[in-house]
C-alpha cells in the first residue's frame, strides 16, 4: 500500500512540475512583444467623432481614439511618430501570433499587424503622407 502512495505522489509531483514549466514558457513567449509601441506612419481620420487610423510604414494599421494626451486632429494627413500602449496587449499578441502561425502553414498571406493603440505621445515627421 505504501508503494502505491509513493508512486501516486511521484506522479502528482511530476505533473505539477511539468505544468509550472509549461506556464513559465508560455508567459515568456507572450511577453516577447512590448505593450508600449513606437510607430511611424500616416495618420488619417477614420469614421466620425474622435476616431483615427495610423497606417504604419511597415504596413501595420492601428485604430486610435483621441484623448487628452495628444491632439490628433492637428496632425491628420501627416506622417507622424507615435508612442502608445497597445489595448488588450496579451490578447493582441495572441491574435498576432496566430496570424503568424497561419501564415507559416500557408493558410494566410496578410500578416500586417492590426490593433488598437492609446497614444501617449506624438511627434510630427512630415507635413504630408507619402
């Protein structure tokens, strides 16, 4: 009887250790992309109200809502460099990783990043988008 309990406890310990390693690896992978981004691209008005679209020079697109930190209306149709926080960063990174895996397996061609960004800083690069 004691032998059975020893084996059971050993199995539980191995399962717990393996789970800890799996979570540690997963957490490291999800933190590989920063929550704060710097993106340079063309800022355009999108929709109504305070909605804007930043099309990055790398092909990425970012939906932005004006906030008290920056005056986006002043920089519409200009090339800008923005610094901002990715909305729902963990979910965003998981979505982008899934797109990359789909592309790697030949299922999807468009891997340009798309997300929502809360802009905390803005610097004008050029008076127009080219």
